[in-house]
């Protein structure tokens, strides 16, 4: 979902700096909460793994330009469920930054838009997870329906934000709206794939209990909170 260079430019791009600052500030808040709950080793380890995975998602997995942006398999809900909210957010922001700095420097001016587009839907998805997943259910026991709802929330949020940036930058002309629609239609196909990936990863984790209780994964992955 890398925003196309030049989609938002001039004075308008300063809005992306504000939204990114707010998203990163909230990331700092949830990171502090995780630090207090799980300790610095767990936070650093999970975040480092998430950063490496996100970089691979962006740079190694197939991605195709469609309309106003690119279609990526980001697996944000997978990161959320396996590593927790703070490491997932740090992983998305950090992996994107590494890619922009060292591999795709033309994306660096769009970093504020891209990081906002990745993080705000992640925070919304985490809030939804607290509502739809009972406290007595560990993440490894999620149903397809629950995973699907989380994927729709995350991917749908990305589409909404990309659409917002495109309308903000280029207005409501027919060509721009058509490109937004093309991107949205292509991107929402990810919703069909991501829940299956989530359940596959969760099934693998369920069968490999040696991770339970370690600093490598979110506690809720194996344990309920009830």
C-alpha cells in the first residue's frame, strides 16, 4: 500500500506529518504499557522479529502497483495476534522505514502517509479484537469468522486511508476516483487470503507449544485472560 509518489505534495503533505506523529506517539504509549507488562527483553525481541518480517513482506513478497498505490500482503493481523500490539506497530513502522531509507528512497517523502495508513487500522483492529474475542479464548483457538472480521477491519482501514490520501491530494475527479476504486477492489482480495494465513500460523503455533511462556510471542497467543 505504498502511496504513489507525488499523490500528495506541497503544503498538503504536512497533514501526513501530523497524523504520523499521532500514530507514532500512540505506538510509544502501547510500547510503554508492554514494557511494564512483559519487560524490555520481550518488547525488544518481538519488535525486532516484527521489523524483519515486515521488511520481508514489503521487499520480498509479491507486490503490484494498482491505481493510486501498491497491493501488498502485509499480514498486520498475523503480527498483532502473534507478537502483540506494540511489537506489531513497531514492526510496521520500522520495517517500512528501513525499506524507504535503503531500498526505496522515493517513498521516504510519503513515509508519514504510509505509516499512518498502516498503524491507525492496526489500532482499530486491536480494539475490535478486544470486543469480538472472549477473554477465555486464546488466540490459537480463534475461529475463521473471528480472523476474517479482523482482516476486514485491518485491510478495510488501509483502503479507507489510501482513498483519503488520494482524494485529499488529487480531488474528486473521475480518473482519480476510478484509480481509488481499482486499488480498493484489488486490495480487498487480500481479505480472502489473510485469514487463512492467520489460521495457518496460529495452528502452527498451537502445535509447537515450546513458544508458550517465552519472550518470543504475545502471552495471549496461548493463554486466555479470564
